[in-house]
């Protein structure tokens, strides 16, 4: 099969290779997916680059990318053969494994190949996985959001874009989103944000207070930059509010305003999809599947590349300048 891989961590142009590898075979409880579309996530690029000094290779050779979509063409022992021919979206393909979706074939545990509803394309399927499942956990981990006020920091990002939509689908009475430029504002509104705040030109705390009105505070915050925003998040939340943080790249070791949080009985939840419980994964899959079948989600795709362009894709992902998913068409 044609595939991309790396055998040492480092810059994309130096370590990513493209060539032929043996076709994988599904083990017991696994399916083999003929990949049509592979998606690159920031965590894929960070893992390949050796982020935060993590340069050790867990396997001698790694085919990258957690997410993708395609068609099951083989099943391992213990898997119903009727699944052959099933269109699926795949998540966490390289979690504890060496071979991801940046190849013509990928094998995954059967439950990580989720049926793709009729009429939903492979491009959309590849956008699910890490971003949509992270968004679901951030929005719903601490209970329903019906009637609540929710702020999504980074509402046009891969996770934030779905978090805005999911909060709306969950019945939140007010969904606000922060962005840094006009293009992002357009996307956040497209996702369903009631109002959008440009954090570069507006004071987020003051603007949120104005939008909510006297006597009301935020109930939930979905946070992509915890270290930078934590103090303001605490100010904007009401009693028993929740910050669900899935990122803090700019300030990886933030100071905790403990007594300010204590005074409001706040919760700071960290969210990493790879270590979520099985139940949390199942709940996310069920929500996403239901929303896809009902046509309730919109998606943002920046560009679709070919596998030969994988170095460019990883570099574009690392640049953080794109609004929308970066996909690779494998077929």
C-alpha cells in the first residue's frame, strides 16, 4: 500500500517519507479500512515533531494521523463479516498503535470504525474524531447545557466550531464565541454563535457582561488557551461554573487563582480525548452519529490535499493560520 511514515521525530520536511508498505491485516476484534480521506490534527503534528521534548519513538515506524474515513474491506476474528463494505469514520487510529490513516489501509479496533450515515461524505467523516469528540466532552461533561450561558474561546477553531454547534443543539440559551479576525467571526456565526467577540479589539470580560445583561454570568466556558484566559474566565463565571480546557499552548504552566475559584465553587476540567473514559467516548459517538443523521452539523474544510503533499499539510497545520480542517484524499 502507499503510505506516509516517519522513523524519527522532527520537522515534517526532514522526517516524513512516502512510499510502499505491506498491507496491514486486521487482528481479532479489528477491522481494516480502505482509507478514502485522512485528517491531520494539531496533536498529529505535535507528536511527529516531538512537542515538549517527547522525542522518543514508541514504535520503530509510525504512520501518522488519528482520524479518517473510508470503507471496511476486511474484518478480523470475532467481528461480524457483514461489516465488510460499510462506510465508516475512524478515530484514534494511532492511540497506542503504530499505523494511522495516512495510508491506503488502516486497521483499528472495530468500535473505532463508526458507521457513516447515508449521504454523509468521507470528507465530513474525516472531520469527526478528535475535534468533534473533544467538543462534545467539553460541552457536556458536566451535565446538560439547556438554558445555560456558554462561552467558547476560539469559536472558529477545529474544536470550538463544533462546540458552538453542540451547545446550541444542547439548548444553551446564550452561546458566545471569541475570535481574532473577521474570517473567524464569520465561521463562528455560521456555527450558530449568538454573538462573536474579537478578543484583539474588544475587552472580552466587559463585552460578555454587556451581552448577558445585569445579574447574569456565564455557566460554562470551553477553553483553548487556559493559561492566558484563566483569570478572565474566573471573573466571567457565576457560582458553580465550569471551565472545560483542552489547550494551553501559550502558557503551559498557568498559575491557579485558587481563592477566586473557591469563592465561586468553580470547576476547572481538563479534557484530553485520548484518555476519556469508554463511556465518554460512547456518548460522544452517539451524539455525533445522531447529529450527522439529522443533518444538524455544519463543517469547515480549508483544503483537501493528496498524500504526496503530506509535508505541506503538516506545515500548514503547524502554522495555525488556517480556518478549517486540512484533509488528505488517499484514494
